[in-house]
């Protein structure tokens, strides 16, 4: 795809997104969550550097279990912390998981799918065997097992040090690094299959054959001619995978194997459910509400992107 083709592609994409007013709502919601996550992350780094306690971690024990009010919009939890601030801070954890895990999945899926589809032969057989093996593994159980290994310190020392270093670089904890990696390395199978199938078609196209005749290296052809023409699939997949990664993180954190220090909607739900029978519903409601609107907006946006970018739906 030439530079002019890329510009046309981007213009058509943005024109299609902003032309339909119903698309602006989920897009705006996603952007609000995204920029909120950036703000929370910057604030967290600032507090850590100054050795300050963030506002969302500050609690007053005399104000425990207060219902929603003007002072505390969504009440307080068992430590007297503001539930609304906790839910907002949980946005950072959700967005980080979604972005990092989706990038890992997309990179693995595109790389293996493009290589297998272009070269074929034994390499194709190996890639098919690998993704067939991963497809047969229960994803959630694998993520839970991997998170358990990391959180309980069962990994070898070099890997443990690498995870600790990565957690420090991402302003996260080791438990979250396990979630990033586990979701990322189990979520590439579907994209790999699609990319492989499309690459098998594209490698026979005229412009790819012309590049071969011109003597271009195979990897240059893959990155310059094939992957750009598959990028619409990556965008659609990334949006869908983003939502799945958020829901998976909530489940893992709910079970006590994900986030350990940072605010998380899963941890809030796990803490709040124990007091539902006492009528203390606001912590579960806040975490569930924040997750619901983000996941719903991502799914609606993903459907709209598929309508705009899938050539078969344009016919």
C-alpha cells in the first residue's frame, strides 16, 4: 500500500466514523476512558515519586460504608475510601491490560500468520500445529495457572527478575505482568488464522508477484505489501480483543490472582459482594457500571469498524 493509499484509507476511516452520529457516542466514551487512564497513570507515578498516598487509596475509618451522597458520589468502602475515585482509578488498570495484552496478541498473530501464509511448507505446518495446540487449551484456566505461578513465586529466577523489571517499567505489579502476558499469548490464535488465510491470497496478487520479480526480499514484501493490506483486520481484532482483555482481567482479579496493589474493578466486585447481604451495594454497582459502559462502547465501536473496513460488507 502506497503512502497515498494509506492516506485515503485513513480519510475514509475517519469520515465513516464521524459521519454516523451513533458511532460518535461509543467513540467518545472510549476516548474519555482512555484519557482518564492516562491522567490516573500520570497521577500515580507522581504520587509514587513523591511518596504520597493517592486520593483513591486514602480512607477514613470513621466514614466506612457510607452510602452515596454529595460528598461521596458512590459511597465509601470498608476502609472509608471513596468508591467513585476507586472506580475511576480502576480505569487505568483496565486500559493498560487492554492495550498491552491486545498489542502482544496482535504482534504474535500477525507475525506468525503472515510468515506461515507467505512461505508455506514446513513453516506453515509448524504454525498451524502451534495455534491448533493453543486453541485446544482452556484460555481462562491457562491465564489463572500462569497468574498463580507468578504470584506464588514458582518461576525460575531469570524470568522472575524480567517480570519484576517489566512491572517497574510499566508502573504495575508482578501479578499484573502475569495477566498481560497470559492474555496476550493466548489471544492471538483467531487473528493468526485470518492473517494466514488472507496472506495465502495476497501472495498470488499482481503487486506481490511484481515485487518478487523486482528482486525485493521476502521480508520487505511481507512488511511493505502484505501487512499494510491486512491492517484493517488488525484494527477490528484489536478493538474486540481490548474488550475481552478487560473482562478477563476483572475475572482474574476477582479470583485474587491479578491486581495486588492498584485499584481494579475485579477487586472491588470481590470486596463488595461480601457485603451485599447487608445492603451495601454501591461498590459492586460502581465497578460493574464502569466496566459495562467501556466494554459496551468497545463492542459497538468494533462492529462499526468491521462495517467500515471489511470489504465483504461493502459489496
